[in-house]
């Protein structure tokens, strides 16, 4: 596990409020306690920094080429201090992320995140950044109104020296820069029910915060991102073409998915019938997109806002079930380790309804368990599609990586199916206790 010993964020928001707190500063402990108190009151969001600090050992020291690249990118952003090094953050399936350290004139170190947006996935990276600007501005304004201070626990985009929020390098990569939130870790696998509760509460709070954001001001960065019926149809198309001849070896997985076609349209039909609303949602609520305070296990904020766009709250909850209930890694090869842990599901339901119960409707609540199954199936479909297409979407680190990922998802779908009556009974019980 990688954690950081100085939990005080040296962030733009803090400085903007006259609370700059350098490493070892005298007020450090007091400010830390204020930060912790604020976090407890308001688990909060921040923009798409993927895996700034992660509990899995996925960081690699910068080699000299990468070091040069990061220094050059950093030079083009309005960051202060002298570049002294950093590291690549390897987790996350989409963007390329680096952490850089800058020495300040007073001798303290300040960290920043530089992230190159994956242009194969996000066809229009400028729109992604514009969305993130809108979302963060909206949330920062709301939190400031409520708390009068951001508590150092929100992220901000740092402008480039040109004044824009991005830098395009000579290879066409589009970069952005964020402040670094200190004292937090992210988990690929939830360690305890407290973390599960906290994560679900954080995403519920996030949905609340963006509930009054004008959906028309946000562009769909990936159209039909969770249109599971279209995801299914795309798999059928790719399987029919079978460009690499990989289908024969994955017949079992393919048939497993095909037998579940009926599931893919249920929520879409409820939208159509006007029973569940489309709202501005996060859309990528994987458990490692929540920053958790390393000392207290409290959620500080959610990250990775690249796919914030109109969607269903159920997609957000469902992806949490997918990523937070199994004790096995998403790419585990020992499928006997993949299970749906009821205590984790229960903690997710509690945390989520404590934060979102006031604004979601009964139909949404009724489908919480279904959403878990659906999102797990959907991601399984996406991994299998990518395997058949030759691993062109998700970053892979070994042959068959997407197939391994697909298999864990399908095993989890099976587990959820077996437990669905108990999951629904639990949701029903909680709903009754909260709503009568
Ligand atoms: C990707 O970027 P990351 O690793 O948080 C993907 C999600 C998938 C997830 C599966 C933009 O998320 O949709 O659920 O992998 N993000 C995008 O682990 O496609
Ligand atoms: Mg992401």
C-alpha cells in the first residue's frame, strides 16, 4: 500500500482562502483536523484524476525520457516551483497519468497531477475538459456556499501558461493539470464495509451536488456510454465479423452473455416509460475512483469526471456493486475468488441511500440490485468485445487480459443472480425503514 505521511493538501483552493499549508507548517495538524471534519460533513468530489494515489502498487519511477516529457509538460502549465521528479501512475484503463513534484522557494514540496487524455476513447478531449471545468466550478461554488471553504479537499484544474485549461503537445496529446490531494489512497478492492459505505455515500453526494447542474451545459463525451442494448448489439457485430478469429475460444463467455440479452433493455424501457429519470450522473463509479482518507477510511471525494453526463443514478450505483462487492481483482484469474459479498452490498445500499435517498424515486430503489447485475454484465460485454477486436480500447498488460477481466465480470453476474432475492429483500427492508 502506498500512503502519504503529510495529509495536508497544498492546493489552490486552500491558498485562495489564505490557508496555504506547506509541509511541516505550524498549523498543519489543526488544518488537518479541519479537513477531516469537513470531509466527514461532506464527502466531496473532484475532477478526473485517475488513481492519484492507489493502494495497489502501480507506480513506476520516471525513466529519464518520461522525466523529460513530464518536465516539459509541467513547464507549459502555471505550476510553481522547480521540477524535481515524479512517477507514472499505471492503474486506470484509459488515460496516462503522472504525478510530479515541485520544490517551492520555502523548501517544501508540492505535487501535481498531469494527465494525457486518451484520444482514442475521448474523440474530443477539449469537450471533456470543458465539461470538467463546468462540473468542478459548479460543485466548488456549491460547497463554498455551504461551507465557506473548500477544506483543501477539492481538485482544481491548473491553467496552462496560455490561460487555457489544457496543453496540446507536439504529438497531439492533450494534457491537463490538477492539484494533488494529499493523505488519500484509492482501493482497487474494498477492504471493509466502512469503505463501501463511504464510497457509496460519496457518489450519492456527488449526484446530489450535480442535480441542479443544467444537463444541456454538459456534452455527452461518449454517446450511449451505458446503452447496454447497444453494447450488446456491438458485441454481436464484432463476434459476427470475428476479425482475429478469437471467437471459437470464447464461446462459453459469448453464450453466457447471449442468454442474458433480455436484461440489457430493462432500464432503457423504464426510461422510455417515464418511470426513471435521466439525470446528470458520474458514469464511472469504479471503487478506485473514490479518494479515501488513509487515516480515517472516510471518503474525501470522487474523481475521474470525464464521463459526467446525462445518465441514470442506477448506472452509478450498479458500477459500485460491480467494483466493490467482490474480494477478487477485476482481472483475477482464479475465478473461485470472485464472489458477491452481501455485507459489502448492504453497506453500499446504506451509504447510497443515506446520501441519495432524498431525491431518488421508488422505482430507482427497486432496481438497485438489478443495476449491479446489469453494470457487471455490461462491463463484461465491453471486455469481451475488446478482446475480440484485438484490445483496442482498454489498456492491457498481458495477452488475454481483457478476456480475464471479462471472466471475472461474468462470474460476478452469476453470483449476483444467485443472491438477487436476498439483495432485493435487503433493499426493500432498508427502503421501508427509511421511507415507511
Ligand atoms: C474504465 O478509466 P477507468 O479505469 O476508471 C472505463 C469504465 C469501465 C472500467 C472497467 C471511459 O474506467 O467505463 O467500467 O474501465 N472508462 C471508460 O474497469 O471507458
Ligand atoms: Mg475513467
